[in-house]
């Protein structure tokens, strides 16, 4: 703050830290003491006004009042707000990161504009933003980085293909240094770069080969590649796909890429495309040479990769005969399958109709169980308060019970709506949602919580019921570990194989107690039932220390 004090956004609300005259510091709860909700960010405007984001409670506005501040108003209630930043060029404007996009808020008129995927943003789940020296914003999302040009109201988007640590970034993991270097943290490390601006001498860009596929399979870097930048393959692995990146974000549209496969290409190839393919390369030695330039025409050093395709030691006629017979078998098989498909068409239509009816019944049951019971509970509590005419602490306690029931109802509705959304029908979306919700759940507790999900997740489609049951089983397993294990560390992992994928929740606590381990325990039986409903399995493992819950779903 301008007076030397410090305002801190914490899980218990806003805390003001003041330097005492006799030395040392002392903390005070800021504003009204009832504002003890999770505060995600706070900032002070040039006119000394204070704005803070309190999660889904909204944007809170405070004004100076003597040595302290008093509450003025609340805006954007009901939107999950993650961070905020005052516009460094335009006084009186805020840029707010949220789960529905980047919000441009006018503190004078209280008008706001939401930028989302329809405006070109990479993803509507925005974690944070940084402003460069030209007044443009760089935004971290669940699908990479986006550069927002305020003059043109346009976005340029970057993904892991442009050299980012991954497509998914983290909350509160962004920083701008005094020298203007940007830092953005994600689930697989962090990126730092200088966004550059007009009039400043730019650095030479860096050329990078970000992805290599051999016969449509991702190449895993071995020791020979790491030390010598050499790839050695047998003769039948001769289809190569390369993906390039120019690690310069000053003006990406002006970046140029030149490459050449020495030993195959006649000369350098200039291309705006970041992909190239070489198919059916004959045995021999090749060198992939790559260089890139930026908007200032500065060229990078060459990136070289040696490729050695070993020649076969045999070539026999029977191999061609086998391939011919195999092709004929495939044609015969396809013809047979096509004939069988016609016979099964009516049965498939009937199965689809049965599946639709089952899905309608499941949605109806969820709405009745989760939402109907919650609304009935709130109604009964309200009627009880009116009938008994309580006052004082008893009335406050009953009102707190109603508020708690309402929050649970909102959470249940949010989970049902998330499960029904067709945009969330992949395993990758389930992992992102599970990561976000579980981190929020464990944030207030002094427990080490680790999530180990794969960096690259294949496209695996999941039904509404599969997504919802997997999420609810995960939530129940984490809740049991937190509530019953007395553990100091809890792990959430995912392993994907060719046949299935398995979640596991592991703690280092005191193991399952007698009450939990009974076969008829409601929590465990509900978890087992949910996995059986979607064709999965679940087991409880008890090593020497702690407990592991492992539940799998076949692909």
C-alpha cells in the first residue's frame, strides 16, 4: 500500500499488516470481520480504493475510512473470480481473471465486458494476466497462453507446440519482474520470456523441434539423442513427422521458419507451416537443419538432428506375398463386416434408444436425490424457524445451517451441470476439473496434497455417467483419507495403459479403521456401486502404513 502497510489475500479473508512504531509487524482482519471467505487477490487503485476478489462471492469494493477502510459494494457475484490487475495505462479499469473468461471492469461506471473463446481467447478458464510495456495483456489459461492486443481487441494463442511447459497453467502462478520478464507457472514447470516492445532491440530467437513422430508414434528421447542429437532407427521406421517452433513471441505472425533435410532436400525450404513430414525415406544418413527468424529479421542458430536409418540385411519375395495375402484378408474381412453391419443396424437403433432412456432416468434420479432433497431440507428449516420463532444465537445457528445446505445444493447443481455439458466429454476435461476442485478442497488444511497426472492425455471419450461417477468416487476417497486416516501426505494419481486407466488415492495414515472396513459401510458400498454402474472395478489396499484406494475403468 502507498502508506507502507501490506494487504494480504488469504484463505481466511483479507488481512492488513502494519509496521509498529516500536518495531515489528502486526496483522489485523481487514474490513468487516465476517469477510472470512477465501480471498484470491487484492489490489489498491490510484485513488486509494481497494478491490478484492473473494472467489464466487464477487468483487468487493472498499474506500478509505480514517486509518482503515469500509465496505462499499459488491460486483460480479456468482462468478468464480481468480485474480485481478489494475490497468497500467488506463486509470480506473480492472482486468479480472475468472472461470468464464477475462473481464474488463470499469470502476467508475461499473460496466464490464467479458472476453471468452468466442472472442478468440484460447480457453475461458483464465488464471492470471500480466501487462507488457505496450499496454497489451498476456493471459494464462487451461489451454495455453493468450496475448491480448487492446487496440485491436484480438488474441494470439500459444500452446505447448510453441514451446510452453504444457497447455495447463496454475492459479496465482504469474509474475512480472522489474526488467519486464514474464513468468508463468503450470502443471509441468514454468515458462519465462521477454514479450518485447517497439523500439527496443530484440534478442535472437531460438529454434526448437518440439515434437518428433516416427511412423505416427511419438519419439521418446533416449541417451543418444540427449547427448549426440542423433536418432537411429531400423529401415521400416522411415516415416517422420516434425513439429517446429520459433521461441519468440514479439510478433509471431512475422516469424519465419527455414528447414532442410540434408541428404534428401535439394536446398533450404522456407515455410510458415510449423509441421513437415518425410515419408518412406530410404536407408541412409540425414541431417535435419532448422533455423528461425523473428519480426526484426534476426536469425537463430541452427538446430541440427542427425538421423540414421539402418539398411535391411535381407529382402525376400515371400515377404511381399505375405503382405499381399494380408491385404486380401483385410478386404475380405471388411466386406464381411459390412454385410454383418446391415444385419445389426436394427439392434443398434434399439440399443441407442435404451441408452437414451437410461440416461434420462439417471438424470432424473440425480435431480431428485441431490437437488430435491436439498431444497426440501432448506424449506423444512425455514418453516421450523418461522414456527418456533427463535432468536439470538439459536436463530443464527439455524440460518448458518440453511446457508450450508444452500452451498451444498449449489455444489451439487454445479457437478450435475458439469457432467451434462457435452464440452466436458473427455478424460482430459475430467482431470482438469478434478485437479481444480480437489486443490480448492485441500487448500485450507495443513496436509501435503500431491497430484500426479500424465503430461499428455490421449483423447478418451467419457459418458455423462462415467464422468460423474469417477468424480464422485474420487471426491469420496479424498474425503475419507482426510477425515479418517490422520495422514500428513495424500497422493492422487492416474495411470493409463492400453487396456484401461486407473485412479488411486494413497495416504500415509493409520490405515482403515474397523468402522470403515466393514463391507456394509455406506461410503465404501456407494463407491463400489458407482464403479459397478459404469463397468469399472475398485479395491482397497492396506500396506504397512496408510491406505490405497484404486479404481479402474476399461478403455
